C-alpha cells in the first residue's frame, strides 16, 4: 500500500501489560496472526491478516503502565512540521518525533480536549497493509467531551474539511478531498465520567454478532450494540485489559445514509 496523504489514518497499535493475552484475544476475535517479537524495538509485535500488516501490540514502557487503549496514527510526510502545528494550535506533544530505525518516524500528541493520537512519517513501514477487509482497520472516531476544541484543532493541523451529520447526535466527519477519513463524536452522559476522551478504532469483521460472541466468551465486555446502521452492523467492545474498540460488518447495511451539512 502506498504512503497515505497527510492526515490519513495509517496505523494503529496498543500497549498491553499482558501482550500474550492480547495476542490470544485478538487472534481469536479478529483472526490475527503475529510476527516474532522485536526486543530491539521494545518487544513491538505486528499483527497480520493473510500476511498483511493490520496493527501492533506492545508492552508498556516504564512509567506508561495503566489502562490499555488503542492509538491511531495519522500520516505525516514531515512529522516535525506537523508537530509544530500541533503546538501552535493548542495541542501537546507527549513524545517528540522519534526515528524508529528505518521503519519511519513516530510522534505522540494530545489535542486541546485531551484526545491522544499519533503521527507516522513512513519509512520502510508504510502503515496498514490492508484496510476494510475482515480483521483489518476500517474507520475511527474521536470521542470527546469538548467537540468544539477538536473541531478547531484537527482541521487546523491537517488538511481536513469538517461536515456535520444531520441527526440527534453531535457528530461530524473530517474529509480529505472527497474521502471521509475520521469521525468526531461528542461524549454524552452515557459515558462514565472517569472515561477519558479517546479515538475509537473500528475493525472490519465478516459477522458482527459472531465477533461479539467470541469477544465476550474471551472476557471482553460488550459496551454497545450490535446495531444495524447505514454504514454496517457494529458493536463497541472493551477487551479484557480495558482497551476500547469497535467491530463492524460493512456488508450488512440498513437504512439510508444521513445527510450532511456543507463542509466547513
């Protein structure tokens, strides 16, 4: 897969205190296989579907122990320049741009509302080897209690246009050109107050209900759904170590797509 345009979701990984348990869980739920662990790069372990890279798992670095959570990386042809725009627009750098061998350059950041995300400047590792196929990444949404901050920040840092979806929810879509690449959802009182804002990553599955059954049988917690939508049948899950993610059957769509307001 070619290097993605700036701002495109291009990779996802998560830290787990028990990496072997995470590999067992996601291997069963999403059908992942895993590469050999690389001690040189902090035991970073890539996951694959049919031999194509889809994500990675890694143990926490000293001082980063805590609740597991998926991190979405956005493509940055010049990570240092993007990091500067993050600062200029009220964001915070959690990790300065750092070269990772010949693979590329990574950076971790937080938007003004507290949403953590990553940057990836590709080297030999271009990112997802496949998307929108069973077991692979297909979509993500910024979940925040301060949507006005995210709506100002992300289009200022990346070349996004922002559109509001009509309906009862406070939901916007960020577009790159003619392609929608990221959603933004306001966190309501339905979310526990202790839950921090985050990026919810969606993985495609062949059967949403079967994936939910596998996840809950392995100790995962069903948070929402399964629910039929015009985009597919989806469910929100927490894995046994607390990382939130969603699964969606993109082929099972119901109803008409919502209308959107004009792009900002």
